[in-house]
């Protein structure tokens, strides 16, 4: 896995140095910071601008790159003792997934499950989550019905975000084990998922506007359901 960008690189350096296999720079680094990287006793490579742009696929790398050990997800069975899980139904946008990871970790969510999607760009999610991906258990299960059925067997209450759900202000979550399901931008939760839910909840709009970005809505829902 290659990650780039100063913020996420420094986050990994500070909190997960064991993941680092190689360090790469495309600009001069101030001596005090450079020493922190040399203390890792890992290979340090100087990149030319062309190679740096290629590795970042045109993204804003700020001259900082790390090669990390392969990212490992957890299994669904590893999450059976969790009390609050966020399930993503068909989300593919790395910006939204990364933002949800960051918010979920900050608000004390136990794990995230991505489902109804074939593959995910973990490099992009690591970057857009500012490194929070490495701090919260992340599970990928392609079949969303497998996720719903397994969580129900583990006594989770399944709540989903939907426009016509119960007003969040009037909803009192008394469940000891909660799974919040968030649908993709535009499509929302799939019908087969809605049939599995214990309840749907919504964030009522004060003004005439369709909906919130899924990562923003997710943050509001997590904060309120965990209170």
C-alpha cells in the first residue's frame, strides 16, 4: 500500500510506525522531522517529480510518501462483541468512506462494515480518513444480506437512514447492540436491506433541501444514536 500527503504520513509515523516499509520524499525535509524518519531504520528514497506525480496519480502529495505493509481487514465474526457498528451499503466514494471512518473513530464506533460493493480503494480511504482507517476495525463483506443476517443473529438492532424514517429528535435508542446502515449517495439503502431493518430514522430538514451528504448525515446519526 502506498499512501501520500503530509498529514496522513505524519499520522502513520506517529501512531503506526510498525506499518512502514519504505519512506519516500520528493522534496527536502527539515532536519528535525527527517531524523524521525531515519530513526525508523527503513529505506528512504528520493523521488523525482515525475515519479512522485505517478505514484500520487496526480493527487496533492506534498512531497511525502510511505510504502506500508498490506492492509488487513477483519472478519464479520471478529465483530460479534461490538456494541455499535456502522454498515455501508453500496458506498464506493473514497472521500465519503474516509470521512465516515474519521467520524466513526472519533465518536467511538467499534467497527465499520463495507458491503454491496466488489472492491475498495484502501489507499484512498486511508488518505481521506487522515489515517483513521488504521485505528478502526474495517470489514468487507460483498453480500449485504449476509451482513444483516449475521448481525441479527448476534442480537444487533438494525437501524437505517431513510428520508421517511422516524425523526431522529423523537427516536430513543435503547438497544445494547446497534448497527447503523447508511446507503450510497443517490440510491440510498437498497430495498432488500430496508426489509431487514428494525427501524428507519431520518434527519428532518428545516429548509426545502433534498438531503445531506452521506458522511455528514452519518456523523449526525452516529452522535445521536450513541448518546
